[in-house]
């Protein structure tokens, strides 16, 4: 095994107790996430990509055993899914080199997002952290601005390195960069938006980050040992990925798109579950 898709699945939840086992469109959420991981693994040579679940609750372990899904019991003291995945790496056989953290409450995650991160690592195994982003169209940028009027901290955008080129073409045409910064503000500022629209009528130069992470295993083991900085502890930006940058890690951004499907985040509330139900009723299975 070279690559592990680790799925942290925490039973305890204030707003949705036992949420990994809640059914969405007739199927348990954790089963849906497991199927995404399995579909991704099937794209690669046998044995190269492995999937496993990490949980703090024996009820999930028992459920996974019934469904023939590989699962390990981990500590209930982990503050984040990243920490739970780090323990999972120590438990699985095969010494994986690269680990994807696929949250167990993310049943609508497109499998090709995982493929993009895996392909980045297979192309260059020196990468330390890989995470996806979406190039916003002018229409989706407008929607993000409107969303921020009600919730200023909805949506994270990012700045990439100069390799992307000096013009808007470098953003809209390239597909992979090194991250320079992440922010809950919309960055960069667009001083001459009309001119940018002339140069690129469909896509803006804004990249929206998707909170899905993958790590080289030796890097993952270091992350939990480093305390949050002012930029990642919620005092200012409150973004975990800024700790990675502050640690001096190289964070690789790979561009993806939703291929016509609705963009949804994880399921954290009854309203989120309803949205996920609507998603599968509209689009069907992956």
C-alpha cells in the first residue's frame, strides 16, 4: 500500500448524535463515504490505494464489521479528524506513504477530487500537503459575495504562487500551484473587475478552497505536535491550513470542478442532511 484514504467517523455529535449511521436517501452516510473511497481506489492498480475508517465508538466498529468495511477504534480524545487519522496510520498494515483525510460526514464529495490529490502525489511524491480548490466563475463569485453579507466567514479563498503567471490567464488555465495564503476574506482584491471580465468573460481570478486534505505520512505525524498560531487558532482567520504554512510546509493546490453537480459541504445539522437527500434525489449515485 502506498496511499491510504482514511475516513474519520465520530459518533458523538451535539447537533446530530450518531450521524455517521444516519440514512441519507436510503443509505447510511458512512456507507456513502466508504463507497466514494472505494470508487476512487478502484481507479488505481490493485493494492496501491487502501481505505479504512477510524472511529471513537464501538457501535460504528460493529456496524462496519457487518458491512465488511475496514474500521479501527481510536482514542476519543482527538480534537480533530486530522489527529484521528494520524492514529489510524499507526494501526493499519502497509506503512502508507500518503494519506487522504476524507471526513465521514462528507457523503457528497466527488471521487474525482480524491483522484486529483492522488495524481498530484503520484506525479511528485515530494509534496507535503495537497488540497483542492475551485476557480470561481463570475457568477459563483457573485454568489459568494452575497453569502458573505449574511455570514462573513462562509467560504475560504486562497492566493497562489507566481508560477501561475502574472495575468488572469495563469489562474484560469493552470491546474496546480503552491499555496501562499488562505483567507476568509475574498482575496485577491479586484481593483479593476471590469477589465478582468474583458480578459476572461467566464472565470474570475478567485480560487475557492475546498476543505479536503491529504498529507505525506511523515508530515502528518508532525502536524499534531505543533500548536496553533494566531492565524489558525480562531483569533484571526482560524484556518488550520495556515498552521501548515506557518510550519513551513509546502501546500499544493490542485484545481477541480464539480462537473455540473451542486457544491455541498459536510453534514452537521438536520438541514444539511435534508440538502444531502435532495442532492442524491436530483443527481443519483456517483
